[in-house]
């Protein structure tokens, strides 16, 4: 960035003051919250996130420094909410990705289902992974498959859950032909994401130094515990 385009010191200071004010508003909203889904808390959260992001950008542009805060990227992932303040209907959209790592296990599970139910139609389809998937997802709820995915030869990938608000529920059958085509991101109340990218944590240099100083003949019994992180994006 050229010197002419850099923010002034006064602009950086003003952004810092905006963060302080947003912190006070957020705390006040939390202290007065009326429930888990208090819209005032969501609004204060988004204002604080926006103020912190603005300050971080100006601080970097002016001084080549960053803040230690990690703000969920609400503005990067979803536009500002314009849906009803008091929604009368909602839709829950879920995407879960899997990798088929053991096709034979997947097919074997489908064969067991077909054998138990003695369904000849299913029996004709379970000779391939494609047919097996139809059988398994026709038999089990998605949540059960998610909890038992290893039994079915599947490996979990990223997943996301979106909650959208509306004034009126859709008519029966209205969106069945294209269930995901009419989703308005500005109607999304909140979303919850799960991804392996959230599990990546830098190694602790002190741990590495301790390993280097360990005497010969000792056993290294370190175990890395990786926890799946669910980051909600609140409104």
C-alpha cells in the first residue's frame, strides 16, 4: 500500500476507540440478555466483530502490526441479516461431506439390511457402492449415519448447518423440485461449521525443546489430542 493510501494515526486511534465502545455494548447486552437467542446480543456480537476487524486492518495498514484476536468471519461468509425480527417459520439446511474409504464395508452393511428385510429390490441394488448408499440413507436418519459413519466405511469431511428465517412457511411441495435454489443468505439467522481446518494448531516450541533435552533411553509417550471445533456464526 502506498503512503498516500495509508490510514492516518487518528483513524487508527478512532478505530481503537470504536472497539472499546463495542466491547462495552456487547457486555451490556450480555448482562441484560433475555435468553439464549436474544437478538440484542447477536447484534452487539456482530458490531464488536466488525469494529475489531476494522481496527485490525487499519493497524496493519498503518503500522504493519496485528491484534491477537481471532474474530469469526461473519462479514466474509454471510451478508447482513435482513430477515424478520420475529420469524414465524424457519428452515434448517444441513450439508455433511463424507469420503467412501471402505467400499466393501459399505456394500456389506447394505446387504445386511436387504437380507433382514428380504427386499428383492434392495438386493438388486446393493452390489455397488452407489446402490449401497441409497439403501443406507433410505434406512437410517442422517444423524445416525453421522454418528455411525465408520461402521459404514465412511470418513467425515466438512459439515455446516444453516438456520434461515421467514415470515411464512412455504406451501407443501413448493420447493421439493429445487430445495436449495431459493436460499437467501440474508435470511440466515445463524450457522454452525465443522472442518478439519479448525483442528490445525501450531506446535509449541517449548515442547520441542523439552523433547530435545530428554535423556537417552526414556520413552516418549506424547499423544496429540485433536478436538473438533464447532464455530458458530451468530447474528
